C-alpha cells in the first residue's frame, strides 16, 4: 500500500438560507501552500471562511484516513467531518 498525502484549501460561502456551503477545493503540494491559499480565499468577496487540511491514504484502493485540519480562517463550520 502506498500512502499519499493531499493538502487542500477549501473556501466556504453562505447560502441563501443562512447556512454554510463549501466551495471548490484546491489541491497543493505542501501544507504551507494550502494554508496560505486558505488564508487568501477567506479574504475574497463572498467567502466567509476557509480551511486548509490534509488527507492521507491509498488512492489506488480508495482508502483514506480522516482529514486533519491544518488551519481555519474566518467563519467555518465547527463540524468538518463531511468534507
């Protein structure tokens, strides 16, 4: 089994009902890049927050461990288990 770690920045917006919706995830080669991008995304118009996270696993068989939040910026959901 070959584990691969993905580093991701994920923005959040507010939907029409006042709920929070995830935007388009962006993948990076390292944690610092993902955290910098998440911070920049959180400052963009219409974005209420963003999170940088990592996730490791074996893409060949589709098994991944739970995501690890690296850093959150702004208003992000307290329960990120669904991302």
